[in-house]
C-alpha cells in the first residue's frame, strides 16, 4: 500500500515538553512512520498509508488533546499575529488585580485580589496540570509551576504565588513573540510561491496554475512577474532579480539560451521561457520543501537535549521532594521553610530554556542559510560542518571548473562536417549532460535539421548511444568507443587542457570534438580557506590523468584521483573516509549524475541547484543555489557560529538554574527571584538563538 506524506499544524502549541511527548506518542502509532514534530514551526509530519490517513489525523487530535488540551490540530496552516490580544488583555487584568492586592491594607481583600490574579494568569497551566494528573502524565512545566505555586499558597505566601504565575505568563508571551519572529522566515518563503503562469498556446496566452505547466511548455513572463518554473529563455532579454532565491542582490542579464530559476523576478522586458521541469521539481519549490522539512533530521545536540529533559525533570522533582521532607525529618527543621525552598527548586528547574532554544538555534540557522541561497536538509549537517572536517573531495567539471565547456575545434574523419554535426546534434540534443549542452551551445542546436533517434541509452561517466537513421551511433570517451570495437584514428596532438568527445557511426570512427574548460574565479581562495580549517583537499574526476594533474598543480590539492567511473568514486571516497577516520568528517562536493553515489556515501554531500543533475540534488545533504564555491566557506563559518550559540545557551541555562537552585536550598533566593531567573534564562536563550538570524 502506497504511503503519503501528512503534514499537520498544531496551533496553540506553546509547551516544548508537551511537543516532545506528543511526538513520542504519535511515533508509536502502528500506521505512522518517520514522525517528526517541529516545535518552532508547530508542524507535525509523518508517512502514513492512504487508507489510514483519517485515522491518523483523529489519533493526533486525541493525543494532542490528552497531552495539551489547548492545542488545535489543523490540516492547513493558519498564520497567527505576532501578539495575541486576548492573552495581553488577560495579563493586564491579572497585573491590575495583583497591584490592587499589594496596595490594599485589608488582608481579606488582598487575599481575594492575589487569588484572582493567580487564577487569571495561571488558569491554562493549572487546568493542564489537573488534566495531565488525571491521566498520570506529570513531570512537565505545568506540573512544576502548579506544585510550586500551590505550595506557596499552602504556606500563605500569596503575593509570591500570584507573581510567579503572572511573570511566567508574561515570559510565555515574550517567548511566543521571539518564536514567531523566527517563524516569519518560513512564512516569507511560503509567500514566494507562484500564483499563476502565463502559458503560451499558439498565438494566445492563458493564465494557468504553475502546477499545470509541463516540461517543454512555453511561458511568458512580464516585467515585475516571477518566473514560474525552472527553464531556458527562448526569446527576449531582461535583467533578473534573483535575491529571493540565491541571496544575491546583484541583477543578472538574461537572454536566449540562458537558464533561469523559478522565483526570480523579471525587472524589465518580456521573456519567453521553455519549461525544463515541473513546478514541484523547481528550485523555488525545493527551497521551501527543504527548509520546512529540515528539522526532521535532528542534530546530535538536539537529540541529547531531548533525552536530557526526559531524565532531568523527574530527577529535580525527586530532589525537591527530598528537600521538602528529609531536613525536617532528619534534622528537626521546620517543614514550612523546606517546602518553600523545594518550591523554589521546582520553579527554577523547568527545562524550557534548553528545550526551546537549542532547536530554535538550528532552525534559525537553516532559515538564515536559505536566505543566502544555501539549502541544508537537516540540523545534523550543521553539527558536522561545525566539527572538525578531515577532507573535502571535489569533482572537477562543473564544481571547481565552470563546467561550461567551449568548443575548441571540430574534426570530422571520413565524412562531411555537415553529416558529422547532424549525427552529433541529433544525439546530444536529447541529453542533459553538461558536455552535451556545451556542444549544442557551441555549434548551435538550430543550425541543422535533426534526425530522429531511437533506443537512446546513456552510460554515466562514459558516453551515450542511439540509433540515428538506422545506424548505431556512439558518442563518448575514447575508451567507451574502443570497448565497443571501434578503432580510433586520432593522430593529432592531445592537449591535457582539452576534453575530447569521440564519435562513431556503425562501428566506424567518424571524428571528435575538442572542448575547453576554465577554473571558477573563486576556487583558489576557497581551497586555501578550507585548508586553513585543517582539511585536506582531494580531486576526484573521470577526466584523464594528465588533465587532472595539470589542474591540481595550479591549486592547493593534496591528492588527485583521475579516470574514475561513478562506482570507483565511491570506493575512493570510502577509502579516504577510512584513512581519515581519526582526522574528522569527509565532505564531497559534486554536481553530476555520476557524483550521486559519492554524495550519498560521504558524511556530507554538497551540490548545486543551477547546474547539478536532479539525482545530485536529491543525493546531496546541502544544495547551493548558485555556482559560488565561496558559499561553502560561509556555510562552515555559519555552522560554527550556530554551534557556539547552542553551547552558550546550554551553559547559560544550566548555569543560571544550578546557581539559583543552590541559592534556594541555602535560603538566599526566594520564589520571586526563582521565577525571574527561570523566565530570564528562557528569554535570554531564545534571544541569543535569534542572533543567528542576524549573522
């Protein structure tokens, strides 16, 4: 039975510990797989059999209601305002009653004012506590806050009980504001989705849903409109604003044969674009999808915090109980004193600042990187790049070189140049390989009438074959043709700076094309920067040994592996991983279909959205939306900054908590100071996490 991806929004989910419990319980459902709940976006995603979809939604609603009764489960997102006016009004009224309690001199009225203030600001917490208690679900912040404040009321510390709930409520509102600020990044991405496409049908233009555009269709984009799908310009010229996609503010000129990405804005002029992909496979849709789903792949730090919180909360409850009971029993101390200190212990022990701030830091980092044109498919890869990287493995063509080969010369052998070009273009026009595109661009796809091609078959890393006008045509490397029994008469001098594509028809060698590539402008600086991080640089390529070594001499490369087939790249990558096991992680950077296996086998795979094959972007863990290698350096720096923020939040949160716990046990800190410290630690950690967005 086919499985479908289900995405639900848990509106009003404001309890990080509850989110963790909901995720764990939903994951135990027999018909659900790959369950992940992102507390920051409030999105629950899972894979479910189609027939179980309704049962799954109902089960999630039931579980959410059991654990956090105020949560609404929606099948479509509802955008909430930054501030909830009802909550603000409730806090203002509660604060007014609290102030009245402080000002009145009549003890009876003061008690009433404090209790009303307590119930208004703490009603959601108290209701959740009793509902969870009835289901024997304890050890969350509702339990900690309610037990601590009821203990204060029992001790007749009414102002402190009311102030604790009031300050906690204010802290929750401020926390929601900070979280909503980070959610706006994702909502901004959602707003980039294209509403319509101008589909050209004959001489008329019809507005259609972008999802109805298929590869090969022609769409017209007018000034101020956004390109609906990835494609190639057929006619027209215009400057393009790509800032929403690549993060680059510079305008780019686009004309015939130039590739354009979905989501880019046409500044002036009209463009006719031939669609090269469906909308769901476009760069824009992949950006939104990758960023939204990135939280499913959690980092080691996030998984540690989740496990830590599950042990930490019961432990502090046990310690608080011991503080409340043992000193009075063993040392004849007053119960009132130690119950009060135990209440302080419970309040400050709430793990919210950790449970919220750590995943928020990674989420903010993923959001920020996406705005720079760097798509990270999970926080675990930020963790890896923030750690020690032992080796970077680079593909050559299209990765450290521009990959836009220019035709240096065309040499037919035994046939006319026109017949040679007709055979060549007929085959290459059906291939998406970068070399094929370079040949077509250099020769001109429309310069000749094409023949029909049957039985087309590509051999990754070697060549392509097909039947043209009844003759079997092979196009590819010298070795590929020789393996198929073709004798190659290629007596001219071979230059290691050139790439050669050989052609045969009906088993006879009929000529070759020589192409030239060039290094990317920023490659030397990038490789030097990566080496400054302590990493080794290796070149893995299918090119000839002479060509690979010639490029390696111009760059700071530690090792060269040439003439590799896709499966050989995997073996080399695995060997380097094994040899460098103690030196750090291994990162592969490549863009071709033949790089997909190596991208998958390394600790982190990095590819490019613009020039990469579809398989490469699927296999990669990180996708760069333009060709700039310098973004790899930015990625590592941002990852390290994120890790720094995460560590700061852990030290800050635990440091404040342990300090106030210690002072509370000694009798130095009171309930007011405990709740201010707890709320303050949470807000400081959340605000510190948001620094990632400003990086």
